C-alpha cells in the first residue's frame, strides 16, 4: 500500500521535480551508507527503501522521456 501511494505521488511530479527528488534520495543514500560505516545506523532497512525509491524515480524519468520522444 505504501509503495503504490509513493509511486502515484512520484507520477504526478514534473521531470525537473523528479530530478530534484533523485538528488535528495542520492544524498540520503550517501548519508545512510556513511552512518552504516561508522556504526550509527539504526534502521538498516531504510537503505533498501531508498535504493528502490531511486530506481522508481529513474524508471519514471525514463518513461516520461520516452513519452515525450514519442510525441515529437
């Protein structure tokens, strides 16, 4: 349920907003990896969630690129 809600929220974003979201997720992923390396990470499952969110954003970016190319 949480995944479908997250995905529908992402679908509503523009390509620029998706890029911003990707940058934010990459920063969060870096911070989580850093916390894991220093032993400060409490929620190890968050790494997996962020990685999958990055994949979702990239997939949506690709779909929107292909859709805009098809129109042109």
